[in-house]
C-alpha cells in the first residue's frame, strides 16, 4: 500500500507549448530517467493547454486542449507549469491553479513583476510552491541563489544585462560598426528580436526582471511603474566609438542600489561600463547579473538568458524542486515578500555622465557650455572635440559624478544655448575602479 503511494506519478499540466514549452518538454523527454531519479518519483505531463488547436505540433493532438480551465481545476494534476506569458489569461489561470491546490512553476516575468507578492502569499497560505526561476535570466540560476545562498547578505548593488535582444544589438553595433537600425534588422532576421521589439529595446523586459530580482533581494515588491526606464534606440555608433576610445562598452543594464533606510534606487538605462568590469565582456545574447553583497563581495552569474533549451532547463529545475517537496511531504520554497518597497526617484541619485553635443563651429561655444556646467556644479573629467561638415562641431564630455537633477537641469540650459545645435546623446557612466 505504502509502496503503491510512493509509485504514484506526479502529474503536470502545462499551459502553453511555444518556445519555452517545447524546450521544457524536450528536456523532460531526453533526461527523463535522471529527472525522475532526482525527484524520487516519476513525473508525467498529463495535459497541455494551447490557444490554436489547428497548429501542427511535434506531439499527438490528444495531448492538447484549448480549455485551460480544465487543467487548472483538474483534481489529478499536482503541478501547473504556466508558459503562456503576459497577464491575461495567465494571472487568472495561475490564481485558479493555486486555489485548486496545485503547485505552480512559471516563466512569466511580467506576471511575477506585477503580481508576485500577492501570488506568492496565496501559494504560501495554501502550503504550495510557486517557483519562477525561468522568469529572469533564462537558464542562469539567479532567483534561487538570491533567495537562498546569498540571502544572508545585505545587497549593496546589483547590475544586470538581462535582455539578450538589446545586448545582441549593442554587440553587433560594437563589433561590426553597424548602426542601430541595421543591428536591429539583423537581430530580427536571426530570430533574436520580435517584429515589434519595443519590450526589449525600450527596457520594459529588463524592468520586469530587475523588479523581480530587487524584490527578492530586498524583501519587498518593487513596483514596475516606480522604475526609471530608458532604452537603447537613441544609441548611435558614434557613441559606441567614443565609449571605446575611453575604455568603455555601452550596455543596457538594470541597476539596483541600496539607499539606506529601507529604500532602493532601481533603474533601467544604457550605461558605459568600464572594460575592466566583468559585465563589459558579456556579449551577444548572453545575460549576466553582477552583484556586490556585504559579506560575499563581488559575484557574477552569466549564461544564456533566453531560448527554448536554457529556459526549459530553468523550468525543469523548478519542477524538480517542487517534485522533491511533494515527495518529501511539504512545501519549502515559496518565499513571500510584501508590497511597498520605497524606490527613490531618479533625481535623487548621483552618476557620472557622457554627453555628446553637436555645436556651431565658432568661438566661445566651449566657454558657454562650461559656464552652464559650472553653475550646476558639474565638473568635467574628459573631453574630445572634432569638426563636422557644414560649420558644425562635435564636443563630447565625460563628467565626474553629479546629481541626476543637476545634470538634467544643465542639459536643458545647454540645449537652449544659441551655439548648441543639438544634444546628440547622454549616457550614464559606471565608475572605473
Ligand atoms: N522565449 C524565451 O526565450 C523566454 C525566456 C524566458 C522566459 N520566457 C517567458 O516564458 C513564457 C512563454 O514564452 P514563449 O517564448 O514560450 O512564448 P510563445 O512561444 O509565444 O508560446 C506561448 C504559448 O502559450 C499559448 N498561449 C498564448 N496565449 C494563450 C491563450 N490566451 N490561451 C491559451 N494558450 C495561449 C500559445 O498557444 P499556441 O501554441 O496555440 O499559439 C503557445 O503555445 C513567457 O512568460 C515569456 O516571457 C520566455
């Protein structure tokens, strides 16, 4: 009798069978024996929910249903794996699965960034697991190390390259001297960017991921709408060349700084990263998270941050964790966090800046600009100038650290100067150690 119970299969209901769903399924098939052995019981995919019943699938149609509610309410299913994405209908389905006593594994960054606190509390209150390793960094273990191995540290700073599409584009621009539009077109042709790339290139995807990481590290949910966000679409090849000449790479980063008194600064923007920083050598579709903890010091995780197989690998890792908890008789790792992280406004932080101006080529221009900087207590660390056609010139500055507000005010005034044709770009700069 007892033996019979132990041999009972753990039944999985999958919602979604797209990029991540198929990778998850493939890994489950290829590594079935090892996975079952590690859990201590056999796992089986009972049903797979999809939207379009007419699509050709690698599996027999009998496995699929378009009635996803029938999966999340099925009394025979132990774990629901949500791989649909977005909020509607994923949020309702995940909630229903938990209400019906099912553990949940999800890869859905938007869902966790926006509803993580509520859903994890719900899971905990029902004695269930809710895991979401695949939601951040694809195949790179980030969520579990932050929840567990690094949990004793005060995280002082985190900085992550968390979007493969943007990193691929910036790397192409850097290596092939391609301009932004060509690099984006290449990313789309290679299947790394979607037809509408807004979420990736405007930093929205990164904001979900950095919100999740900051929420875990600091124990309170960081509202996505409180995250300052700037994308990469205004970065030009000229900026990449100047950055190179000063020993930097331009990367789209999610940054979290502890600001004391239970507050954090969380932001997403392009940054000039010194070549000596480990994040500077993270190229192409690779992702990485670098963090500094008070006891552990500097740590970096890197790997493939998206794609069918790496993301499937993270989903399976979570499934094994939940499976072990089921076999071991308890839930363990739904770690709740509350709402209400205090996020300081971007104006209150300090940064060094890169600034590229197109100016009218005439005397006194530099003096006028310097006066504005001086009035806002912004001091210049480096400068380069060159002549452009049509009586114009280009002046590029690297500043020392200054307040965001002072820099923004200075830019407004500089833009209004008669001698300045345009503010071509401004990028935050990470300190060289
Ligand atoms: N792709 C990656 O590399 C990656 C990496 C990390 C995390 N993620 C996350 O993983 C999740 C899945 O992403 P994906 O790239 O695998 O997406 P995808 O390829 O677009 O697949 C989505 C799947 O969900 C199904 N689906 C979508 N809307 C549905 C609805 N309203 N009702 C029923 N089924 C629906 C689709 O059904 P049909 O097959 O019938 O169209 C499809 O099977 C997302 O949360 C994403 O952010 C993805």
